[in-house]
C-alpha cells in the first residue's frame, strides 16, 4: 500500500481509474468523493481527517462494528492453515463444515443446510435456479414464474436485478428476464395513505395482491414468492402489521415456495436472528450475506429448508450444475465463525431486541416530531425518516426524485453521520454494538441534519 499520498491525489486517482457501483460518474467531481481509510466501532475516519459516525454499518453489514481484531486473527490463522480450497467435486474443509452447523443452529428449526456464494446477489442467482429446478425434480416443470414485489432489492446480477423491482435497474440491460412477475409493495406511507384504506386494510390488500397474481397466472405456473421481510434498499419499508400474517395464510394454502431474502434483515438487524423469526414466516429459502461476516470478508449463501433439501437429495435430481469458485471460501467462513461467536457472546440479538433497539427507537420516534418528518419508523436497528414539505398535510410530498433526500444526506455527512437517502427519506442501519451514548449522538446529529435541511 502506498503511504504519504495526499488525500487529493488519492481522489484524482480514484476519479481516473475506479468505476464505482451505483454512481453517476459524470456528476461525481474529484473532490466530492470521500476516501475512508480507517474505522473502529461505529466510527470512520477519512483521508481529510474527518471522524464520522457510521450510521449505515458500512452497507447494512458491519453488525459487530469495525476493528474487531478477533475476526482478523481468525482469518489470519485460517489463511496460514488453508487459505483456499474449493468445495466442489466431493471435497469440503473444516471451516465450511463448522459454519454450516452453526448456521443451522440459529436458523429456524426446519432449515438445516446452506449453499454458499460470495454475496447477496449471487445468493439470489442460486435461488433463481434452485426454485425452478426444485419443481423440475418434482415433475412440475411448468411451475417457473417467480413472484416478487415492485421496489424490492435482491441484488444487481442479472437474476438479482430481475427479481428486484427497481424500475431504474430494469431499464438498463433489458431486464427483467422472463418469468418474473412484480406485484405491489406494502408501502403504507408511499402508496397506502392515498388509497383511503386504513393501514390495516392496506396491509391485507397488499398481501392479497399475491393471491390475485397466483389466481391470474394459475398456481400450476408459479414456482415461488420472494420478499424481504422489511424492504431495505427500497426505503426501509416496514409493512403494516396485517401484511405478513395474511401472506402467511396465502402461502399455507398454496403450493409454492417462499423465499425470505434475509441479506439485510438477517443476523440480528430486527432483534431476532432472522426477519422470518421476527414476522413468524416459514421460508423454504433464506438468502444471506452482509451480517454473516459483518462485511469483514465477502460471503453469502442460501439456507434451505428440509423439504427443499429432500428434493435435491433424490436420485432423480442428479447433479445440480451450480456453484462458484469461492463457494464456502475457508477464510470467509473463518470470518463468519468469529463474527457469530462475537454475536453470541455479546448477545447482540437480545441487545437489539431489549436494550439498544428500544433505546434508539425512542430517539427515532422523537425525530418524527420534526417539521420536516412525515413518518419515523424503525424495527430493531433499521429505520427511515420520510421527509415532507408540510407536516400538517401529509398528502403533500416533495417531487420524489430524491432532491431533498440527497440534500439532507449531504448535510448529514458534513455533520459527521453517514445516513443514506432513498428518494426523499433518510435511512439508518447502525452497527448493533453501538452504545447508548453513541445512539444519542447519532440522533442529535440526525436532528441537526433535519434543522439544516429545513
Ligand atoms: N438482497 C437484499 C435484500 C439486499 O439488500 C442486497 C444488498 O443490499 C442484496 C440482496 C445484494 O447483496 P450484495 O450487494 O451482497 O450482492
């Protein structure tokens, strides 16, 4: 690594050679970028000498906080023992075996097997192929359609972006691929309020969109329904309380698979190990990534239910022609094992449920009183503030292209707190280890940000 390079020179080089994800490159000037060079706990430092709170846990992933040397040591030890070997062709290795066992322990009782990749996106590619192959093996090859939701995010590979419901992403590269049907989302503040229904009625209506789609296309054509327990990248959309119980009823009555995308909600974010635990759903597939290693190394995968496992173990299933060179990478598995060990020892899931979660939710609700905020919502430690031009008339909204959200997000950065803007809302998803003092500082900085934006 180069040393003694000025912050400006780093930015010039970044501008010249680094193509960033999800970035309007033409609009990103050299000096607008931030170069993050160090982190500890909930704190980040940039190369301009600023200390900033990481309100997004990196990208919804650094659940155990930054700078945990225990994970670094576990990875170092694993790398000197066995830095890489594959899990193809009848081979395995100790860390992937131990990790699979540990994941089975924390997953819902009926889910006991894991297939690995390196990210949430490739986990959803695996899901895409597995749900269809499942029905092929079951002798129902016509069951191919996967129902998803508008404004869902399931990654940015071809299958991930197709499963997702982001219009902008579909517009690039001719997506979605055929066989994916997007239904309405349970977004009360954005969609439900203007319908004249109560929140409860709207939740049931949105759930029944699933049933209507199944009826319309025919149950014999539908392979699966995929959904995030709480839509994360779509804007931390917490569904009305009536939504998941109604979806559950529909799924119980229908012969289709259910995929709970746990890439954000998994590993304690909601105050349970998985979002499916929080909402009491019974998935067949749970794509995981992010909090699995707290982002220390890339690792993703899909936890599968016993009924899916049984079908893939049948002799007629034969070989499933799928896998990645880095499926179950030993060093990444070692990082995940150390991460899970920390989560258990420090009772982070319980902490989010009973201590720091409720503490932060109270502060967040207080921000909801601000004149610029139309709704403040938070489950566990993931939340959003919907910004509005006139609190007394919630039918009035900003233009929804995200201009005000972006301004607020930039103020937040300047004030020393990373929040994310989704349209005209501000999003937060901090490390689960944050102290009460840090939570208070985070809320105070968010309040200053709202004042500056107002
Ligand atoms: N699924 C969900 C719910 C996500 O939020 C994300 C990323 O934010 C993904 C999948 C894709 O994960 P990755 O960015 O690791 O490919």
